């Protein structure tokens, strides 16, 4: 969605028809409600553990007035600076034609930095942020569902032995239903989350009304006083406080699904007030209790907020909310993987579309099962949400810090802000995000190593594939015969047979090896030969009128290039139905697709380290075939093998 409504001629203007205005307002409200149900689940379930972990985590704090007010003040100002200002207000302006996320931001920067010697820095930063996201997408479902199910111990302490089995059962069920897609259950998400946010806000307001002195935490002085009093211990507390803003990057990544305006309305108008009411309510409740009561309540303050007879319904509601939050993170992993595949950082994987009307609803089996195994192992290994909190945060804060670096590049190179205007703002963001990341580095020995390990492995795989792929393309381009020479020499050197042959080529120049091998072995040329290249552009989507590029090479040969955005489905047969510049319309029953499958051989002068070469070769062997990826009809595909050195 575009931030500004526009008329058909592209000029902004005032809507003068009241009925149309009401329709537009209704659409925005519907999108805002949808965003509450899908996007804000991650940050919305943070009250289950964020406030608690600050006091009972790896570096516990005393339950006195100065610490409670200091922590609540830190949560308020963190949410204001990081989520409201950095992400929702500023970073959402750095969209790539309506799409957000680290890779989308990198694609936006590629055009501006392509000729710069520092362009590779932005690319690596974006890839590393994406790599960290995979660690986050493993921990989020585990800690969210586990923290909700742990509410059973508040209702009945004797049920503690059921927490792990119930959590594992819910998570297995969550991953099992991914293949069905979210279209059918998505309609339930918004109402449940609307009820959830309303309930947690109401519970918080009740306690705030009983002890309004907690509102003094709105004064940033209490956060400053916390640091003056505790120094390094307050710095360590940032590692838990940041749990209140986890999900910030997800807001930016999911921007393309709902648009900036609906998401801003949902955040400022409903989600942020509800979250703050709950955090302030938890603080007010702790301040109102004596030392013994506070020590007991801080073990699970989120559920203690509710009267005893409402705690079981609250556990059920919170479990549904964490289920939805986990669903959103898993769907986000699918979307990020799809982007990475299209941009050339991940080999082709089998992608299944789960909705006939929503292109963004996809299911990637390999990613789903990998996440499920990792999440179950996390629950069984760490056992409690408090233990998982030690591993949580470092991936999120690392991604936030990288987003700040990318924002600095956008502000200075794309928006061209004056340095004296941009630098103070960027410096504040770097200080805040840097402090959170540094505080979370202290968690590395206690579990923080896990998301860093996952991020490191993902980064290695992504960069290895991108480099190997570029080497392959470069070698193929060097060895390729010019197409003009080939068409003149081949036109009369082999028998022409009826039908259309489409030869898939990764490069838009030269002759594909499959075409050379076909003539060598079969000694025939179809009456129409199309050399087809699919180009994925650095934009989310390519308009239909810009999709097709055709060059008539003569003698029945055509060079066809199909352009897709990195968020679009590469359905080649569907695109060919709209091509009219290659002679007659394409009839799939009279069309054969020829693909080349490369086998890698070790080179005397390798261009990659041997161990990375082996990784790349393994990834190439296990990649989905072009037939699956481009939706080619299986009974019309011929694969011809070739060998290549890298």
C-alpha cells in the first residue's frame, strides 16, 4: 500500500465524495484490525515475561519503589523511542514500493549503492539481519507458548508437570497445520487479539486506578535515577527490558501486507496504549504488595493481575494469543525465505501457495520442519520461559542495530538529509540499540549463543550460495557462444520439427548449454525456439505491462525475458499466456521446456575455498528443480545434464 492516496493520474488530491471517503475509512479500519490480528502478536505477548524477567532473570533486582518505577520508565521510553519513533514513524518511510524488511531495504539501496565501493557492506548487513531473524523465529514460538502455558501453575501449582507436554503438543499442532495455510483460521485472529489487548489493558487500568502513583514512571528521570543508583546492574537490566520491544522488526517486515497508515493507526490508537496499561498495571500491583506478596507475585505478574476466578480464562486467552504470535513469526520466516530465494541468497526451495487470492500466503515445507525441530528441541532443552529469556533478545537487538545502520545509509544516500540534521537522530538510535545489544551480549554463555549460532550458520549458507551462484553465472557467460552467430549457423544445420521449444537460461546473453546439447544429441531444431530468462528485479513487484521483453533473432529464434518482483510468484506458464510478441500464442501441449542441470567439478584454480565449494555443491544438489520453482508442466519438461568447474 502507498502511504498517500493518489488519483489515477498519479497526483495527490483531496477526496471530495463523502461516500468514497467513508469507504476509504472503512477499508483503513479493516486493515488496521487485520494488522492487530496478524502483525502485533509478537510484541503483544511480551507482557507475559518482559517485566517479570527484569526482576527474576539472570540479574535480579530488588522489588522496591526505585527499581519498579525505573523499570517501568525504561519500558515506556524504550517503546516510545524504538518502536514508535524509530520503526513506526521513520523506518516505515524507507519502504521499497510499499514493502518492508531488511532484505527489501537492501534491494532499495542496491540501485543507489551499485557503483559505490561500500555497497557490499549494506548487502552483508541486510543478509546478516535476515540470518538473525531465523534464530528469532525459532525462539519466539518456544518462549511465547511456554510462558502462556506456565500460567497453569498460577491456577494450580500441581499442574507444573503438564507444562512441557502441553507446550510441545501445541507447538507440534501449530507446525502441522501450516500446510493448510492461514486463510481459513486468519479470520479468527483479529477478534481474538482485539479481545486479548482489551483484557490486558483493562486489567492494567484497574491496578493503575488503585495505585496511580505508578504514572510517575512517565517521567524519564526515574529511568535515569535507576542508572545512577545501580550503574552496571541497570545496564544489565536492559537485556530484559528489551523483551518489551521484541517484534519491532516484524512490524517493518510486515508493512507490505497492510500498509503504513493502518499499521500506524493500530499501533498508536490501540496496541501501544493497551501494552503500556498492562506494564504500568504490573508495576502498580507490585508496589501495592508487601515484600512477601511482591516476591510471590513477581514469579508471574501477568496472570496475578487477574482475580483468581479469571486466571484460567486468562491462561486460555494468552495461549491463543501466543499461538497467533507464533503463527505470524512462522509466516514471516516463509516470506523472508521467499525474498531471499528471489534475490539469489538461498537456493530454490519447494514453495506451495495456500491461498488462491492472497499471493503472500505461502508454505515452504523445508523451512517449516526445520523450525519445528528447532523449537521442540529448545522447549525440551531450556524447560522454562525464564531460561529461554536468556537466549532471547540477542537476535532481536542485533537485527535492530543493523536496521539502524541501514537507516543511516538510507537517510544520507537516498533521502539526502543534511548531516547536521540526520546525525543527532542516528546517534540516538545507535546509542539506544547499541546499549540493548551490548547488554544482551552478556547472555551469550547462558543461551544467547544459540541465536548467534543459528544466525552464523544461516549467514554462511546465504553468502556461500550467493557467491557460488555468481561464479557459475560468470563462468557460463564467458563460455557462452554469441546467440547471433549461433542462429545463423544452426538454422540450416539441423532438421526443423513442429512445435515450440523453450530453453531456460539463467543469463540473458549467449546460448544455453541445453540448446547446444539438444542439437548435438537429437540433431533437431523446433520451428520456434525461445530462449527464456527469468529476471528477479530489486523491487517487490513488476507491473504486467513491464513483465515481458522480447527480441526477434530471426529464423524462428526469440530471446524472451520475463521480469518479476522479489515478492511475486514466478509462474512461467501463466506469464507465457500473456506473451503475444513471439509469434503465435503458446500452447502448452505443443511446447517443450528444456532445462540444464549442472554437475560441479573441482577446478585447478578454485574461486572459492574448498570447504565452501563443497557446501555450495551440496546446496545445488538439494535445491528444488526449475520445473517445480517455475511451475512448469512436468510432462513437458526435458532435462539435459552438463558439467562445470568452479
